[in-house]
């Protein structure tokens, strides 16, 4: 039920040109064609807040504890020159968001590649 509710939130926040998808397991991806990094970050932050403020329930309708999301962002061609690198950089940013205490939006920056 949580994934269905979360998918509905993601879909509702997407523009006509955006492409939301379940990426695997508990991960989702959204492609924002022709969107700059600042706008992507604003959309991601809005999505994070909506999820944080939503009361999720089990299949039987019982409320569950608060659900939070960690979001990593990267843009093409600023942060990556190809699809695989874009996914890798987005994943690195998401892992940094999780490591920073979860429920955060972290954007990838090229200098992140030189920092361990």
C-alpha cells in the first residue's frame, strides 16, 4: 500500500513531460526533460515534503509510522555525459542523502568525484 500511495504522489507531482518510474526495489526515478538543476531540486524538495507530511496506511487502513524519502539528483549534461554516468551520479547523491540522516535532497556536483 505504501508503494502504491507513494507512486500516486510522485505521479501527481510530475508534469506532462516528466517520466516517473519504479527503478527497482524501493527506489523510484523521475526523468525531467529539459529541466535545469535548480528546478529539479525544487521539485525534489517539494516531493520530499509532501511524502513527509502524508499519513501512510497498511492494506487494512492502519496508520503506519512516518515515511521519509532520500532523494539524489543529477542533471545531463552538467553532471554526466551519458545515461550510465547520470544514473551512477544520481545514486551517489542519493546515498549521500541517506548517510546525512535520511529525509534529505542532495544534488550531485562534479567535485564530488574527487572527494572520497
